[in-house]
């Protein structure tokens, strides 16, 4: 990809990964992603972040199209995760920079990752700043967005916020800016990224957004480490992140299930009918067709989560166990839900699902529905009634939030 000048003498020198569809081994990224690095050409030439080790030569050639690497004075590591620091050993050998700026926790993590105590580390914290000549870089710790070491770099002269993983999306594109792509698609991918990566740290997101507001930072461009750069919709994405973090209730439910001989599937459809009869939107997602990160993306604006599984070896189906583990780790709040299950002889899955939902802090509508073998009309009527109860619980939650 050609380099892109995003501000006067500030260049995107990153790499587009067109072919990655499995982001960090836990989230789908069907549109690929980018690893964004930024080069500021000033009296002190500074590189912000890098790329995975396997793309280090791509980064090398990107930078070489502007300047020789040895002319770089500083490296700023906003985030030490290997997709943003993997090329560091290569860069340190080629550049031999005067200073490497990182957070205090980033310093420890660079040592843990690369075991190079002799690199010229200069740990910084919120309120610290450096001069590049015409420009200043102000540092702001953004712990747990989404690693402990994370920090922002703000260049006030350019009104530019380099935000590492915050405000990113997994999009591989020949376009670099938000006004060059479809905005609805961009916001969907922003939401999907947030709800699969940043969601557990929503309280920190709110705190960081409040800190940005208190500091009075003028921001007309946000340059994240993944995906598209924001220049025309900065207020929109800042407001979207606040809304993501608040997890406001909506009149929508997601039914997620796995099935063996379609009995659980029949029950899922009946529950959906009951939900719809109460005027609540619903999405049915079979785990053999949908990745767990897609379910979390759909749950982003849903208050209800209804889970179903047959009993399998006295437990639940493996894909359902995978999803519940994943959802619990992301710690969504303010959800209501229910469980349903089919079985042939032992029937433990309903209680297992109910306990999992409770452990994930979901307010469970009880009792759920358990059906033996193939559900008959009476059992499907129970399922519809469960759907109605879930829908009423969702509407009550929304009304409570709006009161």
C-alpha cells in the first residue's frame, strides 16, 4: 500500500492484512484488518507503533519511501501487544533510536516480551509531554483499553489523537479515512470491534472519555492502530463509544442455540414467536452457522439473551460451552435472559445453562423450558410463553432505564 499523508508531514506507514479472518484467535474479522503505524517528520522524526513481525519488511519499505530508517530519532510504543510491537527488535537494530517512549507498564511488558534491558526506554505517564520541534506529543495513559500498558499520544498542533486499539475496527481497505468508506458499515465494524475487545473495560472507557473532555483536547482526527482513520466523524465515534460503554437497554433479544436433531431448534423458533408477539425484535443464531464473536456483535444492542442446548454427555453442546465462556469473559451488563433445552434421557443441560447465565450476571427468567426428545404442541406452547415472559422482562428493563 502507498503511504498516506494524514496531516502535514504526518504519514500513515502501516500494513493492510487482507487475508486475516481470525483476529487474535477469538474474534472473526471477515474484512481483514490493518496494522497502522504513523511517522511524524519533524526536527525529531518519530515513529508511532509498529506491525507484527511477519510484516516488518513491509513497514521497512513504507518508511523507506519517505526517509531512511536511521534518520528516525524516537519510537513511541502506545501498546505492546505483538501486532503493534512485533517488529520492534528489527526496528531497534535498523534505527537505533535515541529514545523509546512507552507507559511505565509498557516498559515492563517490553522487557517481558523482548528481554532487551539495554534499549533506551523512557517511561511516561499522563501529563508528560515531549517536543519534536514544531510539534508536541502529550501522553495520556489509557489503561485497559484494552491492555494495562495502553496509552494515547496527542499532538495538539495537529489536533491529532493516536489512540492505539481504541476507536479501531477490523477493516482491510485501500481507503484510509472514514469519509472514503460507507459510514453505516464503518459504524457496524466499530461496534463489533468494541463489543468483542473493549467491552469488559467499559467503565474505563467512560473514565477516559471524561478525562479527554476535562483536558479540553481539541481533536479533529483520531488515528487508531486498526482500520480506518477518523477525520470527518470524530464527534460521532466519541459519542458512539460512550453509548457502547453505557450499554443502554434496547427492545431486542438474541436467541443463541446449538442443536443435534433439530428439537432445540424447534424450541428456539417457538420462543422467538413469543418474543415477537410482545413487539420485541429478535435474532435467532445457530452456533454451527455463527461464530461466537458474531453473536456478541448482535448482542451489542440487545437486552435479552436466550440460550438453548440439548443435553450431551450429561452436559451441554461444546459450541454452547464455548459461547458462554466467551460471553462471560466479555462481561456484558444489564441483560435479561432465559434457558431452554431438549434431552433424551438425563436432561442436565437446562440447569447448566441457567447457572452459566447467572454466573454471567444475566437476570434469568425462570423456570426455563425443558423438552424430552421431540417437542409436541404443548411443549412448543410453553416455549412461546417463555418468549413472552422474556420480552416483558426486556420491556421492563428498558422502561426502568428510561424512567
